[in-house]
C-alpha cells in the first residue's frame, strides 16, 4: 500500500528526528489533497475542519512528540483519522535528567555552584544543609507514567526506597503520606483537569524541612506561587525543567535563589532520544501503510487521560 507522507517538522528538528532520508520519502509541511500521512512536531496548529479539508485523503497523524492534545481536535476523530505518537522515546532521557536532578539536590551541588559562581568566600560557599546519598533515600514518585516508571527503575537500582502515588498503580500510597515521608519528591503525573496544582501550599507544607522537589513533567502540577514561597524560606530545595511561563523571564525570582536548580525545558532533548522518537514514527508509518497494528496509537478515549 502506498501513501504520500507530509512532514510538518521544522528543518532543525527534522534533522534530529530523521538524520537520514525519511522512509517513506517526506515532503515539506504543506498539506495537499494527496497527503495520506502527516508527521507533526511541537507548535503544529490545531487540525481544524478548515485545515483537514486541505487533505481529504489524510488517514494518519504521526506525532514526533508525546502529547497530541494541543492540536488533535474532535474533527480528527470524526473523520476516522488515526493518531500515533512517539512519547515512549522520551521516557528514558527525561528519567535520566530527573535522576541527575535528584543526585544534585541530595548532594546540594546546585547550592555550591551558585555560591562559587556568585563570588562568595570559600568558607561561606562550603556551607550547605545536610547532604545525603541515594542509597536508602526515601523517594516519593507522583505518577507512574512511562517516565515515572523509568525513573523508578533508575533510582531503585541505586538503592532508593521508593513510594508511588498514582491511583492506577498497584501498591500506591496516598499523596499526603508520600509527601510527609519523602526526602525527594519527583513529579511525573499527566496534566489533567484534576491534577491542576496537585501540589499546592497545603501539600508542599507536608514535605519535611530540607526535602527536595524534582519536576521534569509539567508546571501545571505545582502551584508555582506556593512553591516560590517555600523556596524563598529556604525550607525546601527544587530542581525544575518546566515553568508556568516559558521562556522563563530574565527577572524571575527562581533565577536568583541558591536552593533552585533550573534547566530550560530540555530534559528530553538528547541525541539518542530524538533519534528514537524518529525511529518510532517511521516504524509506525510503515506498520500503518502495511496494514499492521500500530504500537503507539492514541484513541479519543485515551486522549482524555493523557497530559
């Protein structure tokens, strides 16, 4: 079975996802009447009725990222267009960054770095709250998503004592119990209406003095104002890859706090991860064109539970 593939991915990202020729051969990002498969990336506009009218033969949308919520509309499902995504390729790099954040926070690396770069005297720079090893460390994981499970595997292999808060995870504990009993809390839950500010002022106050928060998932999950209050007090430390406003403004208070480690929403952007995402998309297209089952299909019902 043949099929014309349109690749709506910016050139820089396209080279990362598909370092060689894209099989089947890809075109530019312009939808035409002949298009049967559309490959998307971040920033693609919503697939409205007007957009889809340009491609009446479209049968598959293959997303190089994870969440398709920003652009998949009801019209996509109404036309019987199938959807697949490459989020599985992002789980490992994000989990590794969450692990790196965890280790940095436990050893207060961010505080030492901030002090030395800020020109503080050596005797002042070497002061920091108690440091801890990951072996035997009580770590709470909020959300047993793909990334959450990958993170659990990594920290468990290093000897951490892990508890999970997730209504769909066997053996899960209540969120309040997890927060009160964890030295490190790592957030890996989806962005759903019911998870908006899952960690607010009340929840953050349950975390012990000196505890640490890792968020490589969505800022949606944490009340940023409440977190800022806790961080300004010095009671908690945090490592953050996601923010309410991105790019993070130059004058944002997070930037000046010595107990905060920041990265610019780049946790998934490894060479290997990008190529893995591209390979997933290519394999899904090949399966689709061959009439075989998709391995990473997203349905309308699934979309309601995805972040």
